[in-house]
C-alpha cells in the first residue's frame, strides 16, 4: 500500500474508536422551554458525573475524558459531545448543569434580549 493510500485510509476511519476498542454512542437531546434551552446528555457506560461542561467565551462545550494507552503510557484525551457557539440571547453567566438519574442536564437560560430588542431613535 502506498503512503498516500495509507493516509487516506487513516483519515476515513474513526481513529479514536479503533484505538479505544470502541465507544458508546452518546444521546444528545435539545429542548426549548419558555425561559431557557436545555441539553440532555446520556452516554451508555459513562457516568453522568464524569461528563464535563465548560463555557469559553460564547461557546458551550460538553465532553468527557478518555484514557488511551499508547507505548505503555496512559494519556487522557477529551472526547467532545457538544461544542457550539451560543446565540446572543443565551445568558452564558447563568449556564448550569445537574445530574438527573443517569442523564446530565445543561440549562442555557435566556437573557433579556430573548424577546427581541427594540429602541426608538430620536432625531
């Protein structure tokens, strides 16, 4: 096999899945409520308490750490479940998360701009 064919093959497979011996498919549900959005995450085989949530500028990231063994050493690598930029009407300072049974629930509260912004400009 030529080097370029080998690289194409590597790019076409899920390396993390192969190296880790497989992984469970995560379940992510997005719900809209009157005063907030909600992300519900369940990953078979991963306790909800192991899932991490971070807000970085205007992005919300949901991930968990995987242990990968390579050349006799164990490395911890993040596996991303959700990483999206949030719209202007989400109050990022009030994002919170809680565990409900085996599900992680992340709440993204709306701010005062959720109902739109209107201002009359006087001349």
